[in-house]
């Protein structure tokens, strides 16, 4: 009877995504370094783009996340207060006697 092949241990996963990101980052910095040699203002342009990116990210966090949630909570609170007011008015109408009839 022939021998069956034994189970092989699985190969360890190669971290391809972190390696690709690291290589991309290195190539980007190398390109920026060459650009900075040719254009002396490239550093200031990169700093400006970074500051603008941080500014737009902060705008997103403040207006898109925090204030939107705040506005939704305020709207729910106002709707609940309006419902309570309507319920009180309906209750008062049922409890008060009808004074229109002679």
C-alpha cells in the first residue's frame, strides 16, 4: 500500500501590504527629494499641502462628525418636547368641560 502524503505545515504569511506601503513611501520620499533639489520651494509647497490637509480633516471631524451628531440629538430632544406638549394639550382638552353648549 502506498504511503499517503503527510500534512504540510502552512507557509507563513508574507506581509505584502505593509511591504508595498513601505516601498511606496520610500519611492515617494525619494521623488520628493529629487524634486526638492530641482525646485527649492518644494518643501514649502509640501508643508502648505500638509497644513491644508490637516485643516480639511479637522473641518470634517468638527462639522461632519461632532456637530452633525449634536444637531441630531437637539432635533430628537425638540421632537420629544413637541410630542409631550401635544399630549398635554390633548389631555387637557379631554379633562376640561365643554363650555360652548348652553
